[in-house]
C-alpha cells in the first residue's frame, strides 16, 4: 500500500500516568518522521477511559512534549482541520460509525455476560481451542433475543471478523499476516455505550487522514482489527495508513522496561536535571541510527536524518549510563548563559540561593569550574552550596577525616601558608598550598588537599579546590580553616 498522500503522522497516547521513556521514543519518531518528510505532526489524546486518563495527566503530556521541543501542528491547544483532538470530545462520531456498522451487518449486538464468556473461554482452554469470542450472538433467533431483552441485558457492539486472514506490509517488519482464527470478533462499544480503543483509533486515523502509523510493537496485534474497521468504513485501500511498529524498549536486564530499570516518567528526568536535547538524542538511538557511528545528534539532525528504513526491528536496550554520558556531553556543550538559566531553577528550588543578583553573579563565576564535572543539573546545588551557606559546618560524616592529628597539622600549615598571601587567586592559593604541604610536609596531593577541601567546602565532593577557594574569598576560606582546626 504505497502512500502518496501528503504525510500526516500522529502521536496518540492514552495518558493514564506521566509519559515514560517508551511513549516518548514513539513521540520522537513520529515527530521526526513528520519533520523529515515535511509532513504534519498530529497530537491526539486517547482519553475515552476517563477514569484512568485524568486532566492532570493530559496537561502533563502536553507539557512534556513541549519541554522536549516536539511541537505539534494539529492537536490540543493548536487545533486543526480535523479536530477535536481529544477522543472524549468525539464520542458522537464513534457512536455514529458503530451504528452504521450495525446497519450494514458488519457488527452485531452481543448479549453474552462476562460470566458466560469466561465459562466458555474455560471450555475452549480445556478443549485446546484458540481462545476468543465464539460467535454465539452473530445470529440470534427471535426467541433468544426476546429472552435477553426480557432479562434487561444491555448488549455490547461486536465487530464481525470474516473467515480468512489479514495481510499488510509493515514498514519495519515487512509483510505480516494474521489468521482470523486468532482474531475473534471484537467489541467496539461497551454495554454502557463507551467506545473501545480499536474503534476510536481506527475511526480517527481515517478521519484525520493519517498516512503513517508509527507506534510501539505492542500494538502490532491490534492492526488486523483496525484494518477491519477501515473496511467497514468503506475506506479505499490506497487510503489506509502505512504501519511501522517500533521495536520494544527493554531494560538493561533484558526484561521489559520498568521503574527499576529506567521506565520512569520523563517528568522524573526533567527534575533529575536531564536536558531535553539529551533525552531526544538518547531516545533517538533507541532503535534507530543516524547511519554512521555517531552518537551525538541534535533534535534538528534527528529530523533531518530520520527514515523508517534505519529503524531496527530488534528490541532496543535502555541504558541509563549512556543517557547520563550523553547528558554530561550536552551540559558541557551549553554556553554559559544557557547553562546558568537552566541551572538557576535547581538552585532556587533546593533553597541554595534565593535568586538575588549577587548570588546569580557568583553562580555565574562558579559554573565554568563544574561544567566538566557533572552529569546532570540536579548535582549543581550540592556542588555550589558551600559558596552560599550562611552558617557553615562540615558534613558530620566527613569530620573524622579532618580531626586526626596528621590532618590537623596539615590544616594548620595550610592556614599559615594562606594567611600571608597577598593575592587571592587560585594560582596563588595553589602555589602557596603546594609549597607548604607537598614540599614542606612531603605529603601526597590527595592527603594534602583532601582535608583542606573538606574544611573549606564541607564535603569531599566539590568543585576544584583552588578555584573554589578563590570564589569563596579569603575571609571565609581562612575562617573555615580556623574552625576546622579548633574542632
Ligand atoms: N493510545 C494508544 C496507547 O497509548 C496508542 C494508539 C496508537 O498509537 O495506535 O497505547
């Protein structure tokens, strides 16, 4: 089914929680395909299950896409010719189609109760027959119908699946065939009148003129049912969308992604200090490659280079370490103002600074010395806290490392070496400490400077020592050394 229509791709999540790695990988590929082809990127919210899809989750989904820079051309907030783009606002449309299918004889009312279905499934299992609806209500007699109605049973609407098979060409997997013995008649509308996913998704893809459905492999098996809906809608073959089912994203342990191995919400990554461009870069490599060994791609390059042919068919493995490394690289690539702007919310939220001009100025001086050392922005507050605390104290866990006799002697020498220093620059500080501690006391640098670092910054994890002391200033640095010697 080659598609010659103007490209229209949709991302259609059912936000029953925050969007996670798998969803966003799909969104990114949808977006990239649309951008690469100069097509339209549609964002549709599949919220027919309003008990599980809440307004908060929908708002969070919009927010996440926006934050990642995956802007949509049609969808919530921006509208478009084929809206509304929230399925909960399209219920009449689905009801109309379901009625049409009933009138055409493609669908029928099914009165089987959940208990009856379960009992028959049990019998199928026992007889080793493929499980699924057995077609009981396909042709009810007048008497049976009257009986159900007198019992006050509310029917579901079920789609009739003809004998035979469905074959389609998946752009990633090639030709895929489903034998209808394994695709039983399926429910389109529940007894309460609410539409099921298969009905809503197929109707919308047709009505929104979607040309390409790129989505997770978990939905591969629902494709023959959707194609059945297209047939009932009378869609011409050349107007079917092309399908591309993206490979699974597995956790590091080869199990399906879960919270434990990385399937946390994208909001979590944002709060943990990951940059949107790092997430896009990393997720792009999960199942796709730009064509060479390159691992550093910008959002624009992803759009420029993305083709479905380069999507792999084998599962991709989520690797937190690699994401972290890419995030570190993206942080190092930021210019100072950008780095500052992105970091400030982390510093204010954690209470390290209130956000005054002088604080921001100091942060700006300090950022270059930590830019090389961090893998995510959430590390910044702990690293820079020593510059802003009003009542300084050494982390109690670190105290034993500066209270023994040798450490105390080192700290005293350091204090003495620095007190007479004319010039308070990191070069001068370094020269003075090296001469007093390394040459004077014949200490190894780690021993010599480790204690000074703890005394001055409160922790053994901090930016480079001499630059830190320069930024902290003479008075505070000396006062902290004195405090450490007395303690
Ligand atoms: N709404 C479906 C989901 O979130 C996906 C729909 C589709 O891409 O076909 O699982």
